[in-house]
C-alpha cells in the first residue's frame, strides 16, 4: 500500500502577515515563491474553518474572501476592508 504524503501546514493568516510585512512587493507569482522560501515547498495552509489549501491556491483563497487584492500594478496588497478573526490579529 502506498503511503499518502502529509504536507506541512500552518494557518492561512500567516500569508496575510507575510503580505502585510512586505506590502506592495509581491506579484502573484513571487508570493508563491516567497511562501516556498519561508515555509518550504510542501507547505499547505488551514483556514479558521478548517479548509486545507495548497500554497498554489493560497492567493485565490484570500482574494475570494476579500483579504487581499491585486492592485493595478499587479502587486498583492491587503484589502483595505479586510477583517480578520480577533484571535489572529498581529
């Protein structure tokens, strides 16, 4: 029987914090690269509701929930209307 590979996980809010700390630096592509550099190539993310998200889908997950936006210059930044769980505020 083939063993299923378990990916390393951290909370999706860590990606939000990464964007906050590097505001207007990342393009969608360089954000995925930065995620791999910071947490490793096998990282995945868990949301507050327990939804597992691979690193390649983290940006879309955050875009869909109005946590980040891609601005006119193609850079990822925090959505000005973003709200985060109180327990995860940095």
